[in-house]
């Protein structure tokens, strides 16, 4: 997969060359807006000027008057009043009919935004034949997602549309289409299904299954902490999806709560294969070497370092970070900027999840900590291995792969001889002959303990 050129690398301290610039991070790190003293910027939401909307307002304002009069929102006299004022105001060329309707309180902001969405949807429907756009579901830097009806089958679908500003960039277009092609090769009940990918005019689109529900991120926001049993169920379904994707030769590379859809019936659907890469695509791996692709709060150490080989353990790390967030209400590592967060993934020890949520079982914490091991060789090697331990958790059985960390120093037993023997030993001895029986017993006991700990560690 050919990746688009990344944004300029983030400013890093001189001694942190192991953290490259992040590409496509979409990190949910809040930025505090800077304001001048006395300024009210940021205190009140700004209503975007109609003239600042994507493709201009000419088309929208042309049909706006007809729509608001036909719907009874505005009378013809009120509309004419605004039009006359607009025609007579030659000093302000930026003012629009929409602005005047709001200023005179003939329309509310919410009504105007709804009308604009309907207008944009109707325009897009004309661009993508066979689909009736209903509303916008969401948007980001890389795409806009619309809810639509596929008229031929009368089913609801989600349409992902590449922004026009990328419509002439070959790298973005190729990556967008490869996302659709990758999704089409995956057929699993826990993965959002792809239906079609194509182009209509200037619009590149990707048709996929519409999942009605919420993201795991939204579930965390509402619940603060997801109960252990529910979290285990989410992880099992997600691990099954990853197992299928890995078997088909794809690594997701951006597993996080926002990319796990949760239906009303509790079914998980893994979404957004925008960063997915074919494990056998050596060319894409070489082109992306040295760049960090992922989301800072959930990215694996090997992704941060931009290593050549990114495999299933990277997705397991992302799912582990998601698990940590689900049951503690906190991401594993946070910081003042993406670089700081990534540095902690590389160098900072993980705070055990049961320190944040004492209600968690020790076995579940062992699984999460193994998923989040910094060295991928210490992680679950495959999603199948992870699934075995998750199923053991659900059945209340002993884990197969994850083991508790043992501190040998804390388990060595010091045998202290009775006080009488200490008194006798303190007296000078005429001859130094045989070793004390108590000493021999202490040595034997410690040797047996060490042998037992070695067997446990190796097992």
C-alpha cells in the first residue's frame, strides 16, 4: 500500500531520535486555543459564515429561499425584506441571505444547518447514482461518512467520501481505494463489510455496511468504566476479527475504541481499514519505514519506531491499550502532545490496571499487561493465543499464556534459629567441627524454593 506523504515531523528533543514524526495520528489530544488578553475567542462558538462553506453559497442561497417559504419557516414578506436589504448593502459583499435570515431571527442556526445538510446531501445524491443520501454521520481530515439508502435493494448503507481537496492526489486516491479493496477481502461477522468502491465525477467513494449503534469510545465516555465481563466479551469479538484479518494477510494498525463499533445487540464490528497493510506488501513496508502510523494513545512501540516489519502483535498492543482504557477509564499513557505520549509507550513502565480499578481480577490484569508488553516477543504472538486466554477468563479457568510476575527476592525464606541456639552460638566454641543442623535445613529449604520458582517460571 502506498502511503500519502506524512505531515512535517513533530518537534522533538535532540535526545529522542527514536520517536519519529507521526503520520495520520488523529490523536484525541485537546489543544487549548490561544487568545489575546480581553479576547472572547473560544468563549462562544463561532457560526461559520455561509461564504466559508466548502463549495460556496451560491447554489445553497439560490434554493434556500424557495425551501424555507415552501416549508413555512419564513414568510414571503420576510424573505423579500432580507433580499432587499442584501441588494442595498453594497459595502459588505460577504454577507449572504443566510446571514441576514439569522440576524433577523427568521431562522435559527440549527434550522439553517439542517437545511444545509439536506442541500449537501441532495447534491451528493446526484453525484453517486443509485444512492439517496440521508444525512452526514461524521467527518474527519481524511473522509466524510454519509448515511444513505441503496435504492435498488432498499437497504441502509454508509458511504465514505474522499474530500475534494484530495481528488487530484494520486497517493490519497490509491490509498482510499486500497482501503475498500482490503475490506472487500475480509468477510467476518465482527468486521464492517465492504460493498463497493468507485468514482463518480470528482467524488471517490467507498460503500460499506451501516452499523447502527455506538463506538466503544462513546460507551467509555458514558460509562466511565466498562464492567470486566462486558469488556472481555468486547475483546473476544475484536480478537476474532483480528484473527480473521491476520489470516487473510492484513494488519489493521489502528485498533482503538473509536474503530470498534458496538451494535444495539452487543455485537462488535471492527471498522476503518484506512491504515491496514498487506503483510506481504514489501514495497509499502519499505516506503513507510521510519514513519509512525497509528493513533498515539494506542500505538505499539514498533509502529512508533517505524520498523520495517509490523505484524499481528501491533494490533494486539492496540487492543490491549483499548482494553486498558475500557476498564480503567484512562488510556495507558497520556501527555502534553503526541510525541510525549509515544515516548512513554517506549520507555515508561505501565501502571497496573488494578491500581486504577481495584475491582479487576488479577487474571484479567495479567492478560492486559501481556497485551501491552513493550517487547513484542513478550506479547501474545497471535490473536488465536489471545483468544485462548480470553476464553479461559470467561470460563473462570487458569490462563494458558499469561502468567503472574514473580519477584524471587520476596519469596526467599530466611530461617532464624531459636533464641537458645543463638545464645549457645554466641559463646566461644572449643572446636569448629560439624555444620549446625538448623543451617543445613535453611539451605535445603531455600534450594527447594528456588527450584520450584524456576519450574513455575519455565512452565
